[in-house]
C-alpha cells in the first residue's frame, strides 16, 4: 500500500509541471531554434572582392537578426511560463498541504515545488536580483507555513 502511495505521489510530482509547461505551450507556442541561427559565418578570405565582403557582412547581419528575434521570443515565452507556473505551483502546494489523502497531497506539494522551479528556470537570467530574492523569500515562507501549519503545528494529526 505504501508503494502505491509513493508511486502516485511521484507521478503527480512529475506530471504536474509537464502539464503546466505543455498547457502554456499549447496556447503560447515557444520559439523554435533554427539550425540556421547557430551556423557559423565563414571567414572572409584576405583576397575577397568587395562584393564578397558585402555578401558576407549581409549574411552575418541576417544571422544576428535571426538570433535576436529568437532570443526575444524565448524571453517572452519564459515570461508567460513563469506568470502561469508560479501561481499554479503555489496553489498546488497549498491544496496538497490541506488534502487528507497523503499520497495526492504529497504529490501536489512536490509537483507545486517543481512547477514553480521550472517556471522560474527559464526566466531566472532575465530577473533583477531583488526580484530573485523576493521570489525565493516568498517560496521559503510558503513552505515554512505549510510545514508549520500542517506537519508540526498545533493542528497536525499523528
């Protein structure tokens, strides 16, 4: 019986973040990184004609434009994902803390933690340090609240 509870909790913890990610991807598709963007520009030979130099420069600028467009779209997708994943992850943690079914509750708590972490993972590099600090502090406080009120607090059950 314990093995089934662990399996259910583990399954929820793994599937919930995937569900959120692909739900966001369904309505706001992530950008596709094209092979063309990562291709390297060949060095211009020393004896290249002015036309060849111009063509090479135009090709380099085109690739830079593609890379910039991809980075902008990737940042926007990461922003949408964090905006959706954070409240849903926190809600899953809080709901899981108050469910009487321990396997499902534990799965929702872990799934909520993983969902919030996954949401922030893609957008972390774009955030200011103070936003990172406040986000981590809020997550820490939520987990302390859940731990105190539901695990060791006055209303905890044996």
